[in-house]
């Protein structure tokens, strides 16, 4: 995706948003000061994406401190919830050119949220810089700097902002990358189908966010917290769309991100610390959610046992040297244009370190990624301050508002959720 964004179709967005609802507006000067202090110890929010012509490694580059400029911080007042939504979608659709500008920016919105959340901070970044957990980490670092006026807020040793180098030899990593490629080539004997039309006209991204509470007793059901159950629920919602569109009953192919950070630790901020598992199931198999969740859980366990998760992490590292087109030509099941059926992810809980943001109490926080024109739709989960957040992100030509409403209602029903007041 990073390589694609530097090609001819610059208008396509590859942004990710972290939307933080607060109990009051945030002062832009506080965010500016925090970014200045952060750049003193870590350059990556001021870096640029580079590739030595024509086949060099795609990489982030940053000069000396005096050459770095802090990411832009803008403030705006909004009068209605509709205007707030328009501002967020404008932010999602304003592509970042990582070769010429900072890969991070901040938008501060004043009003008109609920009485408990009249302020909003929007952290926007070019997705290949970091994953959603990294976005949370970056904001937590900035908030820590805002709260800590001393010269060395982290003590003598700052946190690890980037992951350590892989200590395995090039030969061993190349073997794993070849293993991953061989596996991915066999993923889909039949090409997957997405709801995206053959030609997406504008590629404009939209999203819908809803916050829910769990139904009584639902929190005691372990399966409701597992990605296998959530994917099954989303699969059933999308299967209804497939049936309405008359799409064939060929297996869904869904990439599921696996966070490589140690459980319970914040981990590094920059770099997408993700491997991928590829879930497969037919739309017709979504009738029995319990059985489907069991099948999806077994698929992931098999992938871990066979080393495919580890191999996919290494394989992604080698993709920095290859243009996207050559990657896709090596995957026979992408020949009809659809790479995956839909996107789905669970970012889990917003960390306690984001309980306050630049002096304001955080009421809720959720992630909004822009999905690629194909498959053109994704469903994403996270939790914050007792809320279950559901975000449907889509390309406008792919699904309608009414279809998105049906997907939201179907997922909420499958999860046993009720709307927050």
C-alpha cells in the first residue's frame, strides 16, 4: 500500500484516524509543544518515505533535529453532529503524500458532541508508518510529555519507539519468506469475490461509528471477546449482502492482523508490528455462528502451529523491495481483481495511559482506517471507557447507507449489544 500510494493514483487515501472524544476542547499550543519535545528524542513523526531509484528498499528517512518540522496541528469549531462527521470524513479522504509531508497530523474539533464529550482530537497518519496500536502509543507519548515538564520525562532511557532488529540470519529469514509466499499462493483455489464493482469511480471513503454496551451477562461469554466470534458475526452480516447482490458462494478470504507486541505491554510505536492470518469460510457457512467460530479458531491455531504467522511477518519485511504490481502477479487468485473479500480487525482496549488527553478526560476513542477500493468495505472493533465501538468503513460506490445500517444492526445483534445512551 505504501508503494501504491507513491504511484500514479495519488488521490487514493491510505489514512488511519484515531478519534478521541474528550470532555472539553484541547488547546493546539499544548499539542505543538508536545510534538516539539517528542522530535527531540524521536524523529519519525517528521520523517519522509524514500526509495532509491528504481529498486531500492522503501524506507523512512529523517535528517538532523534542526531539519525536522513538527506535524501540523489545526483547530476548528463545528456546530452540528453532521458537520463533525463531514470534518472526520474530509480528514480521512485528504491523502498524505509521505514523500513530501509529515506522515502525521492532528485536527482539534470544538463541539458539538454529546454533553459529556464537547471536544475531539483526531490523530491522522499514513498507515504504513504505524499500526492502530502504534497510533495509540504515539498519542500516549505526547500526552505524557504534556503532563511532564521536566527535561527528561522518561528518565535516562526513553521507551523503545521502534522494534529491535531481527537477529535471524538473512538465509533463515529468506527461507521463511519463501515459505510464506508458497502458502499465500495456495490460499484461494477459487478467486475471492468482494462487493466492489469492476471500476470504482471516485474512491471516496466514508465511515459510520456506533458505540454499544454489552447485553446483561454477555461479558461472561468468552467467545464474544474473541476475534473468531467477531469475524463469524461480521461474516454473517456480509453474507446477507452477498445473497442480496447475487454474489457466488465462493469462500470469503479475510486477512486478520495479529499484533506481535507482548500481551500487556505497550510495545514499540512505529512500524506496523503485524503478521497476518488468512481466514477462509463460505457465506453459506455463516448460519451456525458457534460452529463457524470454532472452525475459525481452529484455522488460526493451525496457522500458529505450522509457523505461518511467523513466516508472514518475515515475508512482509521482504515486500519493501518489490512494487505492488509484481507482488499481485505472483498470486494467481488475484487475477480477477479482488484480493480479499472484506477487511475486519479488533484493536481491543484503549490503554489506561490514554485516560486523559492534554488535560481533558477521555470519554471515548475509536479507530477509522480507510479501506482499499477493493474490497471496498471493512468492519472494525475496539473498546474504550466501557464502550464497544463498531466502525464500518467503506468506499462510496461499493455499498449504500442502507446496506451499512443493515450490517451494523446485524453485527450488534450477533454480539448481543445495546446502544449507548
